[in-house]
């Protein structure tokens, strides 16, 4: 590594050589210059050595300043969205896009330990919690590209952010080193584990209750089936302007009747009665897995599914709400939200239910999923039932919950939810 003593040494050698040469010239006998006087060999050696060292330092410094220019780093992930137990390929591409070669290059980035490499020994220790260090070295000639490929297995639900990456290189002599931090960021999403309902201890047929016999007809404003004469009480927003122009009198739109089957999954991320006591990671993962499995079942059976939770998403401290929907992308939206749920509790579930209930569709069924059932939560469920809400309670508490009037109760606490691959 470079130290300013190298510069001092080169200057000292040059100075010694010059002094030796001048001294030898001054002490030379008269007429020796005409006789072909030669300075001492060792003074020339000092000058040459000092000049060579100064040139090496100058070249090394200039090399170090330019070595990382036009060096491209790219990270490619074959499958950025996975389920636990699945694998994906990581391809790292480093390219030198200039004439100056890169004698050595070290690339380091933090890596989540929940993404386990199948090749042993490529992840080193790190000072950050739940993080390892993915490090590799390259040597690139001019306009050369190098790549490395690794395979990783997803072990745990979560949203993992890769990057930034740290590049370090320098001159070939090892005097100088230069470090840059690049920020190519990649997100790896590991969805919660999905299980069939019998594996969770839930009935495979209509676990949410006989909702199909209680379907509610309503007019879908997105599906117009015709027009009719305007009557007293009709809204001006319903006027069918084209039909009005054709008929010469006010016409209003007639919407196609359809049915509504809305389900809102209400997730409790607290695993203790007093949420500030901490969290039980295994219980939390079971609760999230049950919610994800119910969401998949409901979407497959044509329910419009939404989600609320008293936990925050990754890199956030606010609760979130996903309104019911049955679009093809709704399941992925729900699973991605569940993948990012953190154990940080923003409020009690009972206060969240009472606060969010007026903002959710009236005909929706609330499916409450919780690892702890407190008297306050049961009181909130009774209050919602009295207000006309349809309720299902899925309890993973160790103690079974007694029957609650107007609430369909499932006790899964004594049934171990399988969480291994």
C-alpha cells in the first residue's frame, strides 16, 4: 500500500545522487573535465533508482485514478419472485470497457442469509445482523467481460433488497487502491408458504361459511345493458346522453345486476397479548402462511379478496390496506404484501378492525387470523357482529377459543401448521 514515505524516499535518493555528483565534480582535479571525468557510479545509481521510484509512483497514481472508469457491474436474477424452497440463479457480470486493463478487482456486497447458496464457501461473515458478505475477485484485460454464476435457495419469507455493491481496485504494483460504491438494486421476493386447507386443519369446502346462499344483487356501473326513461329519484350521473339524443327525451343507464362476494383477511402480527413483549417468529410465520393459503383459496373460488393488518410492510412503519379485488393480479398483490409484513406492530387488531370497518365493503366477510385472542379482540368481534358484519375467526392460540355468537371459529393452535419445505 502507498505511504508518503515512498515519495520521500524517491526524493531522498534523487537528492543524494545529485549531491554526490555535484560534490564529485567540485572535488575533481583541474583539467579532469577535459580529460573525460566520470562521476561516481553509485551517484548515478541513486539518481536512477530515485527517478524510477518516482515514475512508478506517478504511473501508479494515474492508473489508480482511471482503473474503475468504464467498469460495468451487472447483477442478473433468473427468478426475482419465489416461494420457500425454490431456487434461483444469480449471474454477476463485470466488464472492462476501456483499453487500460484491470489487474485486480474485488467486488463485495451484503447478502441475506435467508438466501442460501448451493455452492459452499461463497458467503463470508458480516458485521450486520442476518447478513453475510458475498465477495469475489476478478482480473480483466482490455475490453474483457467476466461472469460468475451461483444458485441460491429461498429459505424464508421476506422481501430482500440486494445492493449497493462495493468495487475496489488499484494499480498493478499495489501502491494505491480505489473504492467505489455502486447502487444497482435488486429485490428478491419470497412469498409465504402456501398449503392446502386440510393441511391447515380447515375444511376444504367453503371454510368461510355458506356465503353463496347469501349473495347480494347490486348494479355494476362498469357493465351497461341498456337504457330506460328517466324517473323521479334517478341521479343525473346515470343519464345516458347518446340514448337521450336518439330518443329526444331523458334516458338513464340500466346496469347489469351481479353478485358480490367480498372477503377481507384481517391479519394480527402480534403473537403476545401485550405486543410490546416481543414476537414469536414461528407463530408469526404460521399466521402469515394461513392468511396466504386462505387468500389463494378465495381467489380460486371467485371471491373478491382484500387484506388489512396491524403490522407494517418492510421499510415502513405504517399499517396497510388492500381493498377487495378479484383481478388476476390480486393474488400476487396479496402475496407480495404478506411477504413484506414485518413483526413491527402498529396498533392492536381490535382498534384496527373498528377503525377500518366503515371503509370496507358492507357485504364483506371479515376473516380474522391471529395467534393470540384477547378479551378485547372478542369484544370487538361481538361489536362488529351487532353492526351486521359477517365474521370468521381463525385462531392459532395455544388455548382453544370458546364459541362466539355470530362468529365462525376455527381453533388451529393444537394443529401444527407444517412450515418446512
